[in-house]
């Protein structure tokens, strides 16, 4: 469920689409295809750093679960009501300076290390959502004693997180362009909004039923 929420978030896929579009404009298709995995690696690195930090800092308790349930309810409201700006486009409620910096990075990144750094910055741009989700994953993983199951759950989470990037890369590889991807995002905006709200409420309900009271 956590991975599904991460896959529904639109900031990182949006930046990735713009980065891929501008990379194709500056290089050959082959060079753009070779650069795109470094952006994804930056996202993965950021998520891994968040997971490690959270795992080293938190200790499970009923108070923590109660607080997290409240945070997930608040994020359900944010995701369902405020995440997208009003209008027909796919613009998000990110600070304008941050949005401008990310788009500038997407336009100017032209090497592997720049793509990797752009992925890191983009990953940290949604910590409001990803840190609570990382806490939930850590709480869930710690309920299993088997290291194999723990690694498997984290691997599944990481894979589902990068699925939107894989879909966008495939669209570009098969002749799609930025306009096609933006139309897809706008067309599915209502679904993404509903999914964010619903899944965050499910997480809150799950914590509520798992020993808060």
C-alpha cells in the first residue's frame, strides 16, 4: 500500500518527464536513454537514505502509531483536496521557487552526475509524504523476523516506486512525447487524487486497528 501511494505521487514523475524531454532535445535518443537511469538512481538513493535514517531513529510505540494515524488522515486531506492546483492542468501545490528550481534542473541536466543529483533533489522535494510512508514501512518490516521477508518487502516497495518512471521511459522509447505524458497525467488526475486520499485513510485505519487503543 505504501508503495502504491509513492507510485501515485506526481512530483518526481513530472520532473522526470521534463528531464527526459529536454535530454532528447539536447542529445540523441540513445544518450537520453542512457542518462535516464541516473535520475532514477538518485530517487532510489534518496528513498534508501530516508529509510536508513528513519530506521535508526524511531522506536515502535502506541504513541507513535497514534501520531502517525493522525498524520495519515491529514495527508489524506492534503492529497485529496490540496495536492493539485485548481484548473485543467497537472500543476501541483509545490512552492513556486522549488518548482522553478526543479524545472530549471530538468532543462539543464546533461550528464550522468547532473541527472543523479536532480533525482536526489527531486526525491527530497516530497519528504512531507515520503518520511511518514518510510516510518510505516519500517514499522511493518519490523513485525517480521525473517531477513528474507524484510528484504523482499523493501525490494517490492522500491520496485513499485520506480514503476511510473519505467512507464514514462517506455512511452518516450515508443514514440511518445511530453505532450502525450502530460495529457495522460491530466486525464488521470482525478484517479490519482482519489487514490491518495483513499490509501492514506486505509493506512490510518490500519494503524488504528493495530494496537493504538
